[in-house]
C-alpha cells in the first residue's frame, strides 16, 4: 500500500509532536483560553445584544500561536469556531448554524485564524532565530576575548570548554590531548563516566576516526557524544558532551549543532595557534639576538683581563727564578695553558656570534691552499699537543677564490677536534686533491670516531657527543663554526667515520673557479 | 740605539695590569722600560726620551692608537708594534699601511712579543748601519749588487720575482701587505689582482724553498700579506 506509508508516517510525526511537552501545554492553554473567552461572552450576552462574536476568538488563537506554536493555535481556532457555533449562533447548543451568512463568517474566521496563526508562528520563529544569532555572536565575542586574554594552552582550553557549554547548553568536558584520558582531569564537567573516558582515549590515540566521533551510553542511560574539537587532529583536544536522554532524531539534530560549533571553534583555534606559533618564533629570534649581543660584549670584556693573565703567565714561565724551580714552572704553565684554552673558547663564542649575527661576509681573494693549511697548523699548534701532523698536498694545486682566513679557522677547528678526540701522539693526516672542479681537503685522525647518533647531530650548535660529555671539555661549537665558515665560502663539509673508536675523516670541499687556469697563465706572463 | 746600552721600550696601554707584565717581561729580557697610559702622554714621551721601540695599544682613552701612530710617523721611524684585541685582517692592513712594524693580537704570550720586538729592532739596526746583505737561513740577498744566492749558488730570478724579494728584504721579518706589493710590482690598476702575486710567490718559492708547500723563508700572513723569516743572527752579540 504505497499511499498509506507516508500518510501514516506524517500522522506519527504529528502525534509525536503532540506528545512534545511544549505543544501539549499549548493545547491545554488553547482550551483554557477559549473556555475563558466563551464564559466571558456568555456573561456579556446577558447585558448586551452582541454582534457576530466569532472574531473575539482570534485573541486566544494569536496568543497561543505566538506562545506555543501552530498546532495549539489550530486547536484554539477549531474550538473557538465550535464554541461560537454551539453557544452563540442559532440554533444554540448545537453545532449547526442556520444563517448562511454566519456559516460563511465562521468559515472566514477559520481561514483568517489559520493564516494569522501561521504568520505569527513564522514571525516568532524568525525573531527567535535573530535572538539566537545575537546570542551566538555574543558568545563568540566572549569566546574570542577569552582566547585573546589566554596566555597558556590551559587558558585557551578553558575558553573552549566554556564556549561549548554555553552554546550547547549541555554539560561539556574537554580533555587536553596530553596524557591518557582515564587519569587526566578534564576541563569543565568533572563527573565523566569511565566508559566515556575510554572513548575519549580512543579518539586521542587515533583508534577512532577523529572526524566522526562516537556516542556512548553510560550506566544511567544518558547519551554522551565524544568528538575531537578539530576533525583534522586530536591535538586541539577532545570533548565529551552529555546529551541526556535523546530520541534518534533529536540526537541527529544536536549532533549536527555540536559539529557546527566545534567547526567554528577549531578554525578559530587554528588561527590562534598559527598566530601563537608566529609570536613564539619572533620571540625566539629576539632572544637569540639578545643572547648573541650579550655573548659578544661579555667575550670582549673577558678578553682584556685574560690578556693580562696570559701575558703575566708567559712572563712567569720564562723568569729565571721560576724556570729554575720545576714545581713553580709547572704551575705557571698550567695558568698559561688554561688561559690559552679560555681564549680559544672566547674566540669560538665570538665566531659564533659573527655567524648568527649575519656579520659573516667573506672577503674573497685568490689563495694558495698550502698557505691556508700551514697557517691552520701553525696557529693551532698549542691545541694540537703531541699529535704528529702529516700534510700531503700535491705540488700543483690550483688557486682557490675564498676568504682564506675563514677557511683557515674552519680547518683549525677540525684539527683541534681531531686532536681532542684522538689518543696522544697519534697521527693526524691532512690530504688535499683536486677532482672535477672541486678541491678537497681531508683531515683524518685515529681517534674516537663517530657513533650514528654523533653523525646525526654533528652539525648542530652546542651538540656534544654523549661519550665525551664527562671526559672531554668543550662547548660543542667547533664543528658548527667550521661548517658555517666553509658554507660561507660556497663549500661543503662532511664528517665520516667507520664507527666508534675507528677514527674520523672530515672533508672540506671547495669549488675551483672554472677560469683559474686561464688566470694563472695570465699571471705568469 | 747604542750597541751596549739596553734598548728603551715605551709601553703604551691604559690597562695597568698589561703595563705591569710588559714591564716585567721586557726588563727580564734586558730592556729598559718606560710607560704611558694614554695617547698624548705617549707622544710626549716619544719626543722627550730616546726611544728604540714603542708597544702601542690601539684602544686608548684619549686618542685612537692609529692616530698616535700617524703622529709619531710624521717625525720618527721608531719601530712600533701594535697591540689590539681586534684580529680583523682589514684592520691589520690599515695599520701596516700607516707604518706599523708589526701587529700582535691580544691576548698574546710574552715570548712572541719579545721575538717580534727583536726582529723590528734588528731591522732598525741594519737600516742605520746600511748593511745591504741579508741572510735568511740558506738564502743570501745582496740588495746593492741585486744578486740572490741559495747555498752560495746564484739564482736566476725574473724581474718581478726579484722585485718581490727586494721589497720584502727591505723589512725582513715584517709583514708587507698584498696591496703594497701589488702596487709596487704591477702598479695601482692591479691592486686587487691577488692571483698575480700568488703565482709569482709560487714560482719564487720553487726556487728558494726546499719544500715549496712548507715554506720557511717566504712566509704568508694569511689575509694580510707576506714577510720574510727573521734574518740570521748577526755575528755581533744581540742587544742584551
């Protein structure tokens, strides 16, 4: 019976609508109002000769329509028309109306009342929407103010929770994504059943799709909706909303509303998150600049007294009175060596601030590779200790176009590292060769080598290998400085090792300009 | 500077601690030391007392060290060694061109300063005696006869190679900047063509050095210039 289905469906819907508390109240009110009007008219009839009274019933119809909706208004219309026919139109006390004009009047009343109540309900709905929208805007404004005032993620999560519970008018618990939900305290509603917490955990860990969420029924038969704030990621938190007792239809509706609110909140948070990240980066850059300026000035201030200490120590070392007394001489040389070391560390800090301060402008000139290597070995002599340095350069190396001082310093850092991390008296080998327009300098030692972890972090500023943290002093700047200095000259640096305690080879690669041979031949003329 | 009297060194630095250790260091090495703590005092002291060597700090409270150097150079050729916490190559080049004899970066060891002092003093002594033969290890340069010998064997040098050696030999042990050398040998237009200089140095080293990759006579001051190794000790006893 195809025709019956939709009709009975609609009837069911009407019936269910009637069962709604608001409509039921409206119907009762309609009956009461119509009865009151009828009673008043009945009383008045004894004193006055009344003209057609049916128009009076528009009053309860409109009141009921505005206050309780269309269905009660329809009840008021019909009962009103019925009462008019029954009590006031001849023959009275029957629903039959004799006068055709009155019958027409009643019909017009029913039509007018129906249309009027329909319009009243529509107006009422519209004003309701406007009011709701106004409230939503107010809520959103308050939400954004709370977000803007928030300094920590906790403030922001608090704001989200408050916003959701205000907008949804339900108990809302918000779980931050950190830690298991079964133990962490949610923001807002504290009394969250265990089964709901489990569902929250599932959403946070990604076991349940964050985009759809899930519903859980607790021990009291209340329905909870568990949903990530952002459909893209559970990182913005997960909410659990207590929906109470819901029919499937109303559940669908409230769920749609919750999703809409969450969508708004998520996009606001994403924007705020972005702004937050930007501020954070900016602040970090600011503090880095400040730190570098501080290091720069402190290092400069440290150098002046250090010059006196180192100078005085060297005078002491050579003074006949001290030189003739081995114990004193040893002490004097401790002062000298340690101030040398301090001086190197200060130089590293100054170099580091030059790099980060973007003050590194290579002064390019043509340079002889052997000169650079010799200068690095010579200048680093005090740091190289008892290591044997073996230099292996072919007789004819091309000129390179670099800032020779920067390359020398880079090489010096590499040599110092090799000396530091290889056994005393072992050999450090420097080799150079040219191949396919690239000049390579390789420094190999027989030292501690690199663990896979060391290799991964070697280029980082302040990185120090775990094995050496306790045993060997250092700042973790050396390789980083070397790397920056070589890179500033258009070169590349690389460290390779066969493994721990199998030595390290650091290579510096520098581009050889294509026109170098031509330049060299012109110059020899 | 007389041969018998101790050389007089004037130490100019506003830091009393630096002056104190410089005084001890120089006195232990046989010098007689006078001090000045600012630029004006330094200029006055240099005019009043016979001075053989000035150790001049760049950062002075009243005048900049380079101004002091310029003033002193306007009437005196007394050797000046600059002390500075700055180690920039541009700075060094500027000071060498203003007439500084040497440049030592703070902090430094006393031995290094004494060695450099000895070199500049010896150059001064040679200039006053007018000795035209300079011996550096196995190399002998006769500036008057325009001859160069290695282990008493006469070398054939190109004009540019000889000119380079000649300029450096006028100030043995002292740095001559790239720009100075380029200007003197190739002329002003080539003042930035460092590759000219590198190639001539390479050729010259092949003739005078036993291992051109590890030169011991013609030395590179990276980013600044070249210098010759200090001349061999003269036969007469050293100043102290």
